[in-house]
C-alpha cells in the first residue's frame, strides 16, 4: 500500500541554521517508525513539519498521496496526525480528565455530558494502565504524570498517525515498558507511530524501521532488524563511540566524609533518611518515580524545609534554609528539569553560567563583562559546549549543550558536593558520554557526588555505592560489586531480592 505520510526533499532553516536538509522519508499506514540522532540532528524539526508546527521552506509533505501544506497542528490533526511533543503542552489549572478530553467532549446542544465523558476517560485510563486520578489538577502533577496525560490525550483522538517525541524520557522502566506495549497495540490496530527517542534499545525493541539523522540530513533508513545500538550510534555521530561507562577509581574508603545526613524527615515524603558521601565518591540514589529521590536532593539543597534531621559538611553541622545558603556552603544542585528550575532559557549562555556567582564578577554593582565572558569561554571550551557565541540564548542550544551550561554554572566556583538529579535526561548519546566522563572526573578531583537517575544502568555504571528508595525510605544499600539490575529492581519494587 502507498505510505500514509511522505516527505520529499524537505528542508527547513532558522536564520542561518539548516535544521533539516533535503530530507526524504516515508511512513507506512501501520507500524512503528523510529527516528534517532544526536540533539540538533533535526529529529524534532522533522516531526514538527509532519505535525504542522513548522512549514517546510522547500520540498513536499504528502498525505494519502496528496501534497498538503499544514499551517498549524490543527490542520495536521484534521488529517489524523496527533502529536505528543517533547515540551509538555497542557492546561495546568484544568483537571486530568479535562485535558485528556479537551475538544472531544460528548455534548448535547452544546452542553457537556459529564457522565459520558467520565466513562470514556475511565475506559482509556484502564486501557493504558496509567491509573490517573481524573479530578487531579495537571499543574500539581510531576513531570512523569503530565507525560502520561499527553499520551492519553493523543490516544483519545484515535489518530491515524501519532508522533511521539521522547515519550518515555520522564517515565520509570516499568512505565516505559507499559507505554511501549501500548505503542505495539496501536500499531497492531492499524495506527502509524513515529517514535523519536534517545533510548536506542527501546527503538530497536518496538520499531520495524529506523531512520538515522545527522546534522539535519537523513543518513539512512533501514529495517530495525538490521541495526544494533552500536551501529546506530556510529551512524548518528559519524564515528566509532563506545557505549560503555567510563572507568571509575575504587571507592575512597579512607577519604574524609564530606556530606553526612542523619534522620532527614519531611511529612510523608521522607522518612528517617541517613547516609554519608566521602570525598571522591559517587553515591547513586535509585528508586521509582515518587519514591523520594528528588525530595532528598531538594531537602539537602535547602529548597524544601524538613521536619527533622541533621546535615553535616566536613564534620560541621549546618542549617540550610534556602538554596542560597546551600550554595554558600559549597553544595550545588542540577535539578531534574533544567528548563524550569535550572536555566533562564531566554537569557544568554554567559548570563546563565555566571548567574549563581554574579557577585564574583561585579564591582560597585556593575558586572565586569570582560571577566564574565572570559570565564564563560573557558568553561565552554573545557566542557565542549557547542554554541555560536557565549551571548547566544540558551534556548537555541541542543539539550546536551543546555545541560553542559547547567554544569558550567556550578563549576565557576567548584562545589564540595554536587547533587545531580537526572543529569543526562533528554540528551543524545554523544553528550551523555561526555556528561558521564565529567561526573567521574569531578569525583576524581575529590568532589562528593549524589547521583539520581531513572536509568538504573546509569546509576550502576557510575556509582561507587547505590542506595535504593521506596516510599520515602532507604530500603537497601549495595556497593559497586553487589549492585546489579536484578537486586536494585527487586528492592525498588519490594519483590524477593536476588541472591
């Protein structure tokens, strides 16, 4: 059968940047088609052309063998193309049910039939297995829960094609597996799915076809059965690159304790949390979303008040009532959401890098621009931040480079303790490797690192010790030799531990 959607020699530029160049690819009427590539390779731009966010500068978009020109996502949706964007786009003050059913509510003479809407929502909730509370306000949900709402909203519209841009980035392994099974069911039912993901194993496990992009161009499109994670990586970056984690030094048994936490308690979120991190040690914190991992980091960083507990830095008790106080004591935090909590996206790389230490660059209330630029250029060079200028807005950089800017912000004045919450979320494989090497290097220099990640492979691959959390408590501890996927998963899910 002819393809449902086809791109012919499509190009798209933004100013002098060629985001997509002469792209030609077709998408079958049913099945799962993956697109992979580094950040900035053009994946999201290509998907936004298909979904009507962007109009191509050149080339044709063909749907049902007819050339079309979408002027908005509404035009794409009218032809049966729905999108789950990488940037969550929901109505924060509306409920989960209202967001999912928005625009497709059952009604009589303009009056919404609430009972019918609720029945349809409950059926969809059961089908996906997400178990979302229909009356919950979306703005109060965590990122992972908001992602589920996006997914349910797209599925509710019975689209012929669903474009999914990094749909599992904020989900746990169990939730990701469930979503991948839903994707398989959609394809089996005749829906075309376009899956954009940095998780190569996921792509190869569900996709029939994979397209690789590099520098805005399509490198190749081939059956997924002919590819491996390594072959995809080599095609994405244009060179050989290892998928292994960088080697780490032995756990510094005799090194001094830099951070010690005792009895940290906060409402129902944290219950008697105690641990220590030595100089040069990477301590991994694993667990399901909602287990309390992020809450631990926020409490140590002074972002959330605690009901009880003590924190000591290098043997001295400290009271941290705000992130400002934590930073003054040499504690830095990379938040799980860099765009909302870590960076000012519309400001320049330079302004973001010096934001936390602006006093170091000020004289009589005026910023010394020369010293500020020199420091930013040095860190940009050391961290391999790809930016046309230190004055370029951070929003124009790829996800990996944005994350490196976040690291640079805290390395102007290197901290004693680094709290890294999801440090590689939403970055490509090349940038991920660089960030892993940076974390190991910082530990080698004597920094104490608390590493939080939903990717268990990342925690196990980098950490000297792994703590597992469940329902606000630390339920298990493993050294680097004991920490296996089976053991950590068993502790996180409260199943029988593997010997």
